[in-house]
C-alpha cells in the first residue's frame, strides 16, 4: 500500500515537473517568480524609504548656509557703512556657489532616484506594479535603474534573485522562441508559398528555355489520380512548408560542382557551359561500385516499402545524347515519351496503410545502361502542383533533375550508411542496377508533395577510407554550398526524413540502421531568409516606436531609440515608460504594464529571430572561415 | 544577447559531441601562385588573424576606443548643452531673487526672510528636478562629462548591453550612433566572449586537472590499489577493471564542477568589490553589488565609478579609475563567458540525467542511436 501511494506520489511529482518545463508551465513559472519578487521587493524597499529622502535635508542645509551668508553680510552691514560693503557681488558669488552645491546634490539625488515629492509618493514607486516592472528589468538584465534598491537587504536579495531569475528567463525565452520560430516558419511558408513558387517558375524558365523545348505539355493530364492523404498525414503540410524558397535557389543549379556529374554528359554541357564552375571539380567521389548500388536500391526499396507512398527509380547514363528524354525521365517517368522506361509496380506492403492509397510505382528508366541511378521518391499527390506549373513539364523536370543531383550531392551531410544486409525485397530489384558499368551515381530523392525540396541520399558503405573521403568531401561541398560562397545554395540538407511522420526516420523502422538526423537540423531546410527576419524585428521595433511615441509623446526617433535600447537589453533608463509621470499615477502604471508586455513579447521575438537566423549565420560563418582558411573542415 | 549567447554555447557543445563521434580529417590548403592570389591570401590571413583570440581581443579594444572617440566627438564637442544653459539661467535667476528678498526684507525680519527664501528654494528645486529627470541634466557641461574615459565606459556599456544610463546621448545623432554602435558591437562582443571564453576555459581546465585533480585521482587510485591485500583473484581483477573503466570515464568527461566556476566568479566579484570600495568609498556590499550588477549586464547605473554624475575634481584619478574599470569589466565578461562555457556541459548533462531519472524525458532512443554510431565508427575506423 505504502509503495503504491509512493509511486503515485512519484508520478504526480513527475507530472508536475514535466508541466513546469513545458512551455506553458515555464511561462507561468516565470510569471509567478516575478510576482513573488514583486511582493518581496515591495516589502523590503517600502519600509526604508523615509531614511533615504535626501533632498529635504539638502534643502534645509542649503537654507541654513544661505542664512549664514546673509547673516554675515548683515553683520558687516550693521558694523560699517553697509552701502559700500554690501555690494551684491560677493554675496552673490557666495550664494551662487552654495546653490551650485545644492544643485549637485539634487542631481545626485534625482539621478539615483532618491528624490520625489514626498515619502508617500516615493513609496508608490515600490507599489506592486512598480516592483513587478523592477523584477522584470532585473531578470531580463535590462536594468533601467529607474528604481533600484537602497537597502542592503534589497541589494542582497537582488543579487540572489538575479542569479536564480536570469537562467530561468533564458530558459523560458529560448523555449518560447523555439515554438514561435516553428510557427513563424509555418506562417512564412503559408504566406509566401504562392508568390515564391511563382517567382520560382520564372527562375526556372529563364535558363532552361534556351535549350530545352519539348512539346510534352500535353501529357500532363495523364497524371496519376491524386493521392488523398489520410487525416493523419500531417507532415505533408510540413513538407509543403519546406520547398519553394529552396527549390528557387536550387534550380539555378548549374554552377554547382556536382552539376558536373551531369555536366560531364555532352548533352547537358550546352546548357551549363556558361556558368561558373567550382574551383575544385575534381573531388567528385560519389562513385559507387555496381553491387553497392544494387544494394542501395534494395535499401531504398525497403525504405519505400514501409514509408514512402511512391518511388521512382531512374537509371540514366552519361553517354545519352538527347537531353530531352534524359531530363524528362526523373520527373514523370510514366508520362515521358522515353521508350526505355519500364514501370514496375512496387510490392506494396500490407503493413503500411499509405501505400494502398498512394499510387506507388517503381519506374526504372534505363537508357544504355547508364551510370546514374536516380531514385526519386515521389509523392505525387497534389494536382495543384501540376496546375500551377504553366510551362512544359519537360522544362521543370529537367531543372528538377539537375537540382536533384546537386541536392543529392549537397545533402551528403548525412552520415554514411552502415553496412546493411539486403532485405527481402532485394532480389526483385537487383536487375535494375545497370550491368557492366563501373560506377553509378546513386541518389535517392524523396520528393515532397509540391516540389522537390528534400533529398534522400543513399550512401552505401564503402568501407574505410573511401567512405570517409566521400563523406568529408561531400560535407565540405555542402558547407560551401550553403554558405553561398561562390556556389549555389542548395539548402536541402538533411535527409532520411520520414515524409509521413515528418520526423527523422528511425533505423529500426525501416529495417535499416542509420543514424536519424535529429529533427532540429532537418528543420534546417525550411529556413527563413535572414532579411525577412530582420525586417520582422525592425517592424516590431517600428511598431513599438509608434506605440510609445503615441503613448508618451516622445518623438519617433526617441521612441525607436527607447525600443532598441530596451530590446537589446542595454536599458539606459533615460527613457522609461511612465517616467515623466513619476510612476505613481494610475496612468503611469498602465504605461509600465504596457511597457513590460511589449518588452517580454519583444524578447521572445528576438529569441525567435535568433533561432531562425542562427543556423544560417553559423553556416555562413563556417563557410567564410573555410574560405579564408581559418577552419579546416 | 543572453539568449543568443546561450544558444551559441549550446550549439558548440552539440558540435563538439558530433565532432567527437564523427571523423575529423584535416585538409591542407592549396598553395597559390598568382600575385592576385597572393594578395587574396594575405587578406585572408589578415581576416583569419582578426578572428583568432588575440585578434578578437584587439578588435574589441580598438572598437571600444573608436567608439569612445566617436561619442566624445558627437556628444561632447557638438553635443547639446541646452539643459546646462537652462540650469545656469535658473541659478542666476535664483540668486537675483534671493538678493531681492534680502534687500526688501531686512535680515532682521527673520521669519519673513526665512519663509521667502524657503519658498524660493523650493521653487528652484521644482524647476531643477524636471530638468534632471527628463532632459538629462547632470550638472556638468557635456564637454567635461564626455571625457575620454567616460566615453570609453559609455561605449563599453553599450556593446556589452550593460547600459548604466548615467550618461546618455542627448542629440539625435548620438542616439543613432548608439544604435548602430550596438548593432555592430554586440555580435563582436559575442565573438569575443565565445573565443576568449573558450580559451580561458581550456586554460582553466588544464590548470585544474594539472594542479589538483590528477594528483588526487592518482592518489586515490594508488590507495585503492594498495588496499587490496588479497591475492589477485578473478573477481578482484574484474573489480580493478571496473575501477579503471570508471577512472577512464571520469577522465573522458573532464568537466569541472559548477561550484568551482561559481567560486571563480564570486572571487572576481569580491576582488572588484574591494577595489571599488577603496576608490569610491562605497560600502563593500555596495561595491560588490556594483560589480555583480555590471557583470550580469543588468547595469542599473545607480552606482557608477568615476562620479560622472557630479564630479568636478581630481580628474586624473577619475580617468584612470574609469579606464581600469573598463578593463575590469572586459576581463570579467570573458571570465563569465569562461564559466558559462565550463558550466553548460555539466549543467546540460546534469539536467538530462535529472529528467531521465524523473522519466520526463525519453532519452533511450537517442542514446541507442549514439551507441549505434559508436559501434559503426569503431567498425569503420
């Protein structure tokens, strides 16, 4: 019995602690902490206010001095001819000096918040709202200094309070920033989806229209029936969240070093000669032996069997002459006029309910036994994708293909796959590996519903050094790519992302054992560009400037300055909301509350923007460091 | 800024873990032949040097000094002296009024004189207080107030986000310059903190493990070894092995307990407190409070060394004090960064263990994958 109740208690404690460290709990905890601090400081500081009411003392002292001066003058006056001695100059000088002294004391007193009209009003300053604002300024490390503790208890408590409170606030802000970043990405994706794709279309057509003109647009309506996602297919939204800005950058993929893989083919070289090459094109180590490629295909099959609704395997060769056919193949294999396309239905696994809904197909386009195996995992569900593309599918698909290789190349940040025993479906897939070729490029590319964004790269384990070399080179390439130094920015980084759950795929689930990249980095490819985040923060500051300019009657520059100084947690304290009113009136307290709300939310916004920007900045810095040779890999 | 720094440190920690697991193979740089390339290389090296520890320190100091000159020029020389002129006007008016009072009412009529003077004084105070409060009158002409050392402290307080607020820009240009200065300066400070903090952390670790931990560990090991009098049985052997494993783990972890870090900070704060209490004739608590508030970048500004508020005397001494205070704060922030660096590893591990223990965080999967990776790397390597 006792044990039972103890375990129940333990569970309760666990629940409580889990709640505390969730978002809501953390916010509530911070709020509670600041309210508790408010009461504490109110108690501590209000008692001792009279002691520190200094200006009265100074004024009386000044008055006495003045009296003395005048009395001395009066004595002189009474003793002799006062008209001559009692010239105003000396008296005036003395009085002036005394007044200056008084003024200095006044300045000290006022700037150290010791002055106010009378102790009662001064006590108002440590009213509950004033103390709350004080606590907020402490734990956010702003520290306006518009009120500060005067008693030694207050100072000690402030130190302890800050030691506890600052990390707490940091934790809370980071948490809120994370969740806000997620929602911001979502919003960005939702809002900018359409326009980005439109611009992307234009981007696509610009470079490719010179060489590729195929009349295959008519094949479009033959698209497979739309894949209707089950209600649990949430991450498709997440996938949608991802692509357009990415593909927009990727499609200019011709200056990518890995475009050279395809660029080595004579057919594609015509469209790619004009673009700059990577200085180190020699390091294209993504070459796998034949058997390895086969195994990769098998693994992919295992992968698709469980998770991916559609899979297209395309094997291409470098010596292929017609770029049209070549290019159309990976996009819509079953639609392309290429005669060498085979379609084999995938043995749909009964275990996965999705594969039943989705039209799954294994398409192997094999022309002259090429060295490429492009495995495209294609969830071809949204018909809107096709409808929004005005141009011929051949165009888009060609660029897609070019991007797919570059993507695959750049996304090799992922860990090399471990050696894996071929699964049960291997036998059926073995023949698709091209026979008689020395090497193959193997890319497995998972296509999100709308456009190609994410990539699955399959690396087989070339044991030992080759593997290391491969991954290293690829990583370096990806780094330089992402940094945008001389290369395109292929942002689709991480792979092995399960399109169904949107999470990193666990190896066991697929029957493979590779390392799932944590979802934190897999969210990297739905990055929001830095200028947009900057603009967001700037607009927040601008809104704050307007708000406080209206509320306080400051000029726009002053209000903006106040917002910046506040949000950067510098906190000079020359502008504090409600300062001119002396913090004691109702109005001033309302302003204080507004200010603290603005401040808290603004800090969360800043944390969010750090979250959004940081990864890209780090990448850029790394690429820069690589570029200047400061950092080695 | 705090958030950014925390994120940065955490990320670096993660990267270190990854690097430890993954393979780090260096690659030699290519030699360049061209003159242009040579120049480029020179530029790169310069930039590379600027981003090393020494370079960053120099950069921060130079930035600080440049900022000091800039703010001195903007606020001091071309600053707005309006409040000072108003104050002077007020003072002269006051003297004239007092003179009139004294002339009109003879000193002998004491009660009336007293009333009049008190009234006048009160009115004077009523005029002065808004001037101080809202217009930032500090009793010194800006040219004196924005001395070099004071500007140095001001620019330090801007880019470290301390923000004392004892001196604030009055002109529009000063405000704009402050904003720009902060925008550029805060990332620089972040860089400084991370770089210098890292290197200080390494030094501290080295000293710590050299000075105390290694000796104690080996001592304990020997003692336990000598403690076993029995002949070495299989069980004993296993026990020894376990011990060795434990020791290996301990050495592999190589973290410094949090209490030591806190102790370092506390000692630094105390030292600063003693120094400032000597100079400024503050109470020791006040001085420690100042040091703490500064190092935590709260920066109330109620206590600021140098008496920039109303100091008119002993300028030389004040200047040196302010410069030393600036150096103290710079070193202190690096020290705080070091402790952050040392503490975060330990803290993260502790927190994870705590949560795992409570069952709030499911870590098994991750650790499993990590095991997988280790196994893989052992196979591959």
